[in-house]
């Protein structure tokens, strides 16, 4: 008899174990929903699966009565644009600041303390300031996402840059490289895959800031819709939206992971060819 | 061991006994609902609950919509809300609800403010920041009707009430619809004109204490205790003597302002200090017309649910008549408890 700590599930059993919690959760939901709907057929708190499907169909495949647009896809497009722009800006700024402060002690001395302090400011606390400075349009939403995750990415890249062995820098200098050559040819290629990792880790925060910004002032977006229909407790719309956001977040994460594999095969394989 | 079992038995019995007689009501901060804060803290609610041998717990919920959602989900037996939200959240959610106390109507507490323009018709083509689907939205729709415009002539931007004052300061924002105390702060800013307010549609935005109809039917004692407590508080509050000022100061502090600020809000609120005044509106034909407007607005904005074929899908029962489907009455105005209060029978 193997000790429990050494027992490995078989492939099929592992899959089953992985799915089981989801099945249990869905079953619990359906039971709860049935129980509430039996008492009050108009109950909105836990809509049945068919009501959720109706809600989704209405939002995604039927043009809105008021504007003639397909709200679900319009919301998705606006939210993804905001998120994409915010993260792109944050990634570029984060890379620049992280690389410069990680590689050049002169810059690190002046920027590191500032970066540390800035990264500690809760972005949601300065939301009113952002809206006053950047207005209520798209800019302030993108800026909130960018401000929220840039410090995180910058600090991460700074650490990763500092972790690159000094031997490499010494060697490059022995071969006659100057500062900018070292940064672009030695440090940058090694940092790029780390940047993808940092972006993947900051996606969760990115979504949080996106939805917070859309809750304050917006005319469309996934977060906007959820906060709007909350006013009349349309859980049949909220639940599919939440599932969709989770799914989008998952897909973005997976595609970034695959992209890292494709672009930097040496990084993923850990040096093996 | 035996003693322990007996203890368990006694404890469980007492909790059952209490569960049968114990009720929870919720309220949120608003000028017309502050009396509940006063009544709960000064023991007026407890006094009336004791009189009828029941237990009433009064809970403050910070977020207004959340309080209604909690009530609709069944966490509370009664809750404060406006006539429109009572129709679109609990009633549309199948929770048969009764307006037990008709407390006041907004008489200028909700308004539309324009920056740099002086009349409502100028709103055409502008972006209007407001809490979508709220009474502000309803007020705006009623205002637009009065100048021959419709919502198609402008665009609304859903804006959180918590940030309304802050965003009004930005250049992008030229028009807002909101309520007090935000409204008075925004109107006080330079270059701003209040072009429409709820005093122009008096008696349409009504603040209520809404109670679950089944609970009320099964426990008339709860209705009596709540209405009794309410009018005792009203009597104290309406007095200009020391007790009245003290009560209002208490309510002002609890809502985060001072006596002068609270008095200013009261000035744009038509409080029904006596049951007779509340009954006048409740029994009137006008209420019937108001609820028809509200139901129509709600239907046009999809608030009655997608199964609703027309504005009358949810029946609203009022003393002057029933609006909508008599087979699907989910929202009722019940004057009987206020009448008991008027006749001094509580």
C-alpha cells in the first residue's frame, strides 16, 4: 500500500476530479434556483438555467429595442478595447521604467523610491481625481487601468533585470559593448518573456479597474451593464456576463501563455533546445 | 447530561418562539427616511413593538439599491423605497409588496441642472449624467415630455451617485439629473441652473415604507406597530418645540449634515406629518395617474421584465382603483393602517 502522499490519480480520474467541483456547484445552484422558483415563479435572485439562456440570447442575438445594437457584443468590444489599451500602455511603460531602473543604478537611485510609493497608492482611491483631470470619457478609464498596473509591472521588470547575472554584463563589456547595446541586445531579449508573465499576472487587477471605471460613468461595457441591470436585479443578465468575463479572462491568459511559448521557445524550454 | 439536554431544549424552543414574533426592517439614508433612524435609536419602534408583543429590528443599509435587493430576496420584512423602485424591483420580481406608510413626496428634492444654459429645452443634443433607471431618470423623462422632447433627443450617461458632484466639476459634463443633497451642492456651483425639479411634478416621486404583503396579512400586529411608531415620530418631529428640534438635529447628524442642512432638505420634501395628509394622496385619483406614468416609464425601459407585454402587466392596487392586470397584482397601496392611525385606533 502506497502512502497517501505518494498516490497519483490516473489521467482519466484526474480529469474527473477536476470537473467534479464544477458539477457540484452547478447542481447546488440548480437546486437552490428550483427551490426559490417553486415558492415564487417570478423570483429574480436565482434564475433557472433556461431563464439565463433567454437572458443571454436577448442580449447577444437580438438587437436592442432602444438602439438596435447587439448589446452583448457592443459591451464586449468596448470593454476589451479599454482593457487592451490600458494593458498595452502599462506594459510599455512598465518595461521602459523597469528596464531603465533595473539596469542603470543612476536612474534607480532617483526613481525606485518614487516607484515604490506610487505602487502603494490604491488606484481606486484616486478615481475622483482621475475623472476630474481626464474627464469622463474613454481616457480616464484607460488611464485608471494603466495607473493601476504599471507600477506592478515596472517593479517586477526591475527585479528581473537586476537578477540577470553580472557575468553577462561583464562579458558583453569585454566584447566592447556600450551601455545602450547591453540594454538592447543583452537585457531586453531576456526581459521580454518576463514582461509577458508580468502582464498575465496583472490581468486580474486590470479587469478589476476596468469594471470599477465602468461603474462610475459609462454608456456601455461589461461592467456598465452589470451595474445597470443590478438596479432591477436582473440576475439572468448578470450571471451570463460574469461567466463571460471569466471566460474572456481565461482566454486572454491562455493566449498570452501560448504566445510566450511561440515567441520565446528558449524561455519556456528552460535552455533546452 | 440531562440538564444539558434540557438547556438545549429550552434554547431551541425560545428561538422558535422568537422567530415567530421577530421582524426585520431596513432603511437607507434619505431625508424622508431619517425618522426611522430616530425611532430606532430613541426606542419609539421598540415601544410600539412591545405594545403589540413583537420584536422589530431596524437595520440601516448604506447602499439604497442593495437594501431593496435584500428586501426582495427576503432578508427583510419591510424596507424604505420610492414608488417607482417598489414597482420595478420587488413587484417586478414577483414579491407582492404593500405600501404601508406613505411618508412624503419629493417637492424639489430631485432636479435637472444645466451648465451655462437656463431652460430645459436647451438640453436637446446634450449628454446627461444621471443614475440610469432611477427616479432621476424618471424625472428627466417627465421633464422632457413637458417641453415636447424625448429621450431620443439626448444621450444619457450612467454615472454613480457617489461621484456625481466630482464629475460635475469637469468640462465634459454639461447636464445632470440627481437628487439632494447632491442637487443643492451642484446647483450652488457657478454657472449652473436648475431647469426642472420634482416640485413641477408634485406627488409623483413618493417615499414609502414597503412591506411584504404576505407578512403583513399574517401579522397585522407588525403593520400596526410600524404605523403607530411612525406617526409618533412624526408628531415629535413636526413640533417646533425643544423635542422637535432635538429630533431633527438627531436625524440631521445621522444623515451626515447639520440641522440647517437637514431643514433645507425638508423644505423641498413634502412630509406627511399626519395620517390624514398621507391618506389624502393615497386615496386620490392622482395617485392612479402617477402610477400609470411610472408603470409606462418602467415598461418603456424594460424594467417590468421581458415577459411583460404592456405597461399594465403588473397590477397596482390603489384605493381609487387598480391599474393594470387585476390577476397579477403585486404592488398595493393599503390605506387601512394609516386610517387606523388617523382614527386613533392604534
